[in-house]
């Protein structure tokens, strides 16, 4: 049964419009931001902010397999991910699904199964859940299948990455991790090492493979980029083939090259909130201070997104409106989603409603539908005549 879309007018709140918080009303109807006299909800003491757009999240992996040896059905994991995103103000969420020689939950078979599972779940979704495909560079023999899957399932975002250096380091210095990695993919360590060697043998074919993918992505309207660029030369190579997004550059030189050629840089919000990278790479806050970061993503933790925006404002690094744009307006522009990211009439009604005093997210509206509602905000909605409005639809 489709969820109803209430026609409501929110009053009394601070609304983020035109780059500043304004004391004004905002209305929604038929899934869009609108104007006009409508049933009112008094949200004095709250901020109404554009819905959060997350361009890279791994949290879905924990919901599908909370323990490596305890997987749950994909539909269950997607439902849990959807609710996790909504509870943290995320209205558009890209789940980062690998397409890799690594196999298991990172292999092509699993990726295609996830595409189908998401297509099946989407009619029930509270938020706009999408897949970002993380394509390993050394997967030459899967190119046709990848392109077919992208076209079949309407995938609009691909990131290239290369885990071979990580695999080589593990093989040389941390064999116990190779064992765990192989076990997760249903292989022995010897079989996994043989797969790694085979991936290395594709090295001479990789440049042409990536260019072939890039040409087809352009024709399909797919946005693409690269992950964990270690230096400026790597970022320049990806930029030259059209992979313009620099996701999680690990060094300043990669981010600086991206800025020089106009490529957007994405960093993890947990990195900002925690004060540095959990893996020892460059701190996101340092890049932000240098003007070398455009947008923030959840990486592995949805709550970090809104916390990072408040942190950047509290530390005086940038005004709050600009910080919030790093998780709303700017991601919308990067992924060419012109119908969201701002609270302008006619745009999709995506809103994150925050308690001004506690900074807790108490309501999320995605596409005009109430995706999450809690705390005092829930009482405001309940006593506003919303029940009558919904019953009349």
C-alpha cells in the first residue's frame, strides 16, 4: 500500500534558504515544496534543513551481515539500512557495493543480486536508496557484464578503486588477514593468492578497459570517479578519462590536483567528527581548511553527517549554511540531482528537521513522505491536526 503524502505547512522554525537560516514557513504537497495555506505544524525551536544526500555509505553491510558468519536476507538488511538512514536525516543514500575480483560479498554475482534486491525493495522504501558501484580496476573479464548490469538496473554512479596494493601488503606482512579475507569469499588462502596473481596479470589491459567503461558511462549518463587516490599523478590519470570525482584521496597532492582541474573531492564525515582518519590517511578537516574538500559522505556511519556539519560551524571553519551544503546542496550538484539539495518551491520535499537545543534529528521527510518521526517533533505532528489531514486523503 503506497504511503500517503501529507500537504502541510511548517511554521515557527528556522529554515535554511538562500544560504542562511531564516525564520519563515515552508510547505509541502504532492511530494514537492510548495506555497499556500495548508494544515500547520508549529515547529518553533527546530531547524528545517535540506535533506542529507549521502554519496557513499558502507553501513548497509552491517545490516546485511552483522557478523561475518551471520548474514541476513538482503531485503531485511535494506529495510534496516533505509530506517537507519531516515533516522539520521538522510533522504538520498548511495550504498557502496563492490564489483571486484575479491569475490564473496564484493564479487559481481553478489553485486547483481544486490541490484535486484534493491529494485524489489524500492517500492517500500522510506528514503531514496541507490547503489554506487565500486569497480576494481583489475576486473577486465567482467566488463561486458558490468555494463549490462548498470544499464539493466539504472545504476548512475561508479567509482574505480584498486585493492591490489593492499592485497600485496597483506600477503607479505599480514597473512592472517589474507586468510580472513579468503574465508569471507569462500576460498582458501592459496586460492585467494592465485586470484590476486591473476588480477596482476591484467595490468597491461587495464588502461584500455577503463577507457572502454568510461566511454559507455558517458553514453549512459553515469557519473564516475576514483577512490583512495594516493597522489596527484593517479588523480590526473583518472580525471583525464572522465572519472572526475575524487573520493577519499589519501594525500594532499591528490586533492590539490583535483582542485586544480575542477574535480570535486569527497571525504568521510566520521573523519571530521573523530578528528582524523581511522586508517592513518590525511585528515578531512585539514583538507577542508585548505579548501580542498567539497562534500562529506557517511563512509561507515550515518550519524556523522549532521554531526560533522555542526562541528565545522562550531569550530569556526565555515558558516553553518555552508557546512550543511557539504551534505546536501553540493552532493546534489555533483551527482546531477537538480530536484533536491535546497528548500526551493518546486523541488522534491526532502527535509531534515533538527531540534535546535539538542541538535537531535527528530523528523525526516523524503519525497514528501514522513520517513522518521520522534521526540517532541512527533508530539507536534500528532497534535497539529495531521491525523485529520491524513484521514481526508
